[in-house]
């Protein structure tokens, strides 16, 4: 485990049963009241700005954090594993196992950004887990719609052609993000995992969910987020004049999450 100079954050690598590894960053403060597993968005990584805000604000609120690189993401060990939804769930699971083993008395919380929120939603709906609260930041509740389209654009069709002829293509959210290798297996995963249909937060225990979303989000339609929240009775906070990144209100979003995690009611 590597401790980074000048702060209390450490790098952590956890081995999965598959043989692949999860690259993590970790900070657990003294007098810790709980640990947040943070899951980034599509084509992002543990170096993302949201993780930096979490690292600044969570320990100050006596909450620990372990932020992960999802399979196929980042620049370290996790990049070697092909992006598949079950592999993403495995990454969350091995972090949870680590927390239970090393910090057995501490509650576990989940914080997911965009695609990370989608994965957490699937995780708590399909696998036994220890956490009981999840916060969705700009949650990609309709993630399959971003890839599976009845009328793809010329650029999207070109990528589908690459998928058919080469077996994969590379895709990122925008030019600022690192491209991720997309395979037919990932398309199949998305086709079989419509969160609107499979979300079941009560299947493995009583889970509480909270959401935050920008009203000008052009990646994940805020009306889709509203419909999802209404369907499942989830509290959602909308931010005016904010897009998908929620960058200018990042502190407010994390503050909402902290209050949600620590609320005893």
C-alpha cells in the first residue's frame, strides 16, 4: 500500500477472484463514522475531480472513502480488465469485503457518479451487500440509451461498424476523458440491464437512495432522472443551470451526500 506524500491518502490494490485487480485510493480518518465506496462515471477514473472533492470533504466529516477505478478505466491495474457489468460489480464487492475485514464495525455507504450510479443501482439490486445507503450523482439511470439507439448518428454507426469488423471500438464521454474499449459483450450487458426494470433496492435489505441531478444535463435527461426517482420514491435534488458534471456545485452535492449518509432518521 502506497501513502502519498503530503496527505493521508493511500493507494490500494485489491485482487479479485478473477485474477484481475482493482486500483483504489483510500483515506480513513481517525474517529471514522463510516466508509464511502465511490464509483466514478464512464471513461473517468480515480483521478477525477469528484473524487478529489470527496477526499477533501468526507474525512472532514469523519467519513472514510475508498474510490475505485472500474474495469477498463484509469491508467493502472484496473485498465487491464475488459469493461463488463459483472466485472464492475465484482470490483465493488471486493472493496466491500476489504472494508468488512479491516473495519468491521463501520457502516458502508455508496456514492456513484453517472455510470457509477447505474452500476451501484444494479449491484444493490442483484447481489447481497453490506451498505444500506446510496447516493446517485447525475445517475445514468437510462445508461443503455446512450449506446443502444434505433437511429444512430453517422459517428455512432461508424463505431458500430468497427464493433462488427474489429470486435471493439473506443469511446469516451468527451475529449477530456480517456477512451474506453467497448465490446459486444458490453452491449449485451446493457441490453440485459435496464435499471428502470431491474432496480430492487429492497431485495437484500432496506436500502435508502438519494439523488442529485442538473436540470441542464444533456448526457442523462433530467426528465429520465425525475421519472426514475418518482417510480421508486427516491428523494432527488435538482440544480438549476447545471449540466452533467455539476462541477460548480460539487461541494453542495457532496454536502448533500454527507448529510444523507449521517442522517439517523
